C-alpha cells in the first residue's frame, strides 16, 4: 500500500514537472516570437526608409539603422517635407505630383529635390505676423541639421517648441519690433509647427530623425526678402 502511494506521488510529481516545463517553454517561445516580430517591424521600417528617401544620403560616421528609421519617420509618418519645402506648387517634381491627373502626372510620385526640406513655405498671416515661413531642416557646412543645431538643441525645439532663431518675438508695443507677435500668441515659441504632438515622441525616434537630417544634402534654402534665416551655408 505504501509502495502504491509512493508510486502515485512520483507519477504526479513527474507530470507536474512536465507541465511546468511545457508552460515555461511556451511562454519563452511567445516572448521570443513577439520580440522577433518587433525586430522585423523595425527592420521593415528601416528598409522602407531607405527606399523612400528622395535624396542621396551621406552615411559616413552615421548609424545606418537610425538613418533608415529617421527617413521612415520624416518621409512616411511625419511628412516633414509637406511643410518644410517651399510650398505645394514646388513640393513635387514636374510630372511627379500625385495630386494631378494623368497626364501631366506620369504615375510615379517624385519629390522635387531642389526644395526638399529647404523651408520657405509661407503659413502667414498668423496673428499680427504677415509671413510665417517654415524653417530649413538641412545641414549647413558644419554637417549639423537645421542650419547647425546640436542634438540637444533639436530635442529642446521638439520638446518645448522654443524658437531659437527668435524670428518673431513678442511685441513690446503695437508693431514693435517689426514682425512681432501680439497677444495671445507667444512669440518665443514656434507657431504652426506641430511640436505639441512631436514633443511626445521617444528619445530614440528623435535621435533617428536627427540622424537622418544629418545625412541629407545641404539645401541653400530659398531667397526670400527678410527671411535670411532660411539660408544655409553649404560646404
């Protein structure tokens, strides 16, 4: 009788051990599958990022994965060029405007690289400011994007919306100084730019955007009277 109970207990313990081991293996495979799916998703975005980049990229000294992911964010999910080109009329190359019927649309979307991320789209008037131009995001002769901004400055802009160029300051008196913002607008902040949404991006995504913007060619920027801050000194 004692032997029988001992045998039964041994069998129960063995079955329990098998079930625990199976559960651990299942959970381990489930976690790995999710991790693999995540890695594949990131890799696919990086690949798409390189495929859709409309300009040749300088990858020297850059993190290739971050550049690809940054391109995906800038060109696919963020559509940064939609605001940071010279405007809808010149955003796409001749024959490459997907909003047009065929012809003149050729059936293949093509970004106008001469205005790509060079800024100059006029969103004015906004409040008391008649002209509000989007900024040039491309690197200058220093190789740093947005006309020489460091990564810390870039993060500060994206997180807080601060206008480090102080292009449209707050008015100290009506119309003083010129091109100033009267209340309720805050001239210390970038207006129109969607930084209130961008400020919630992860540090990793912001780093990827910065890495991509560092890899695109310098664009001299449009020549607009009173908007010299759009001009870049290219190498």
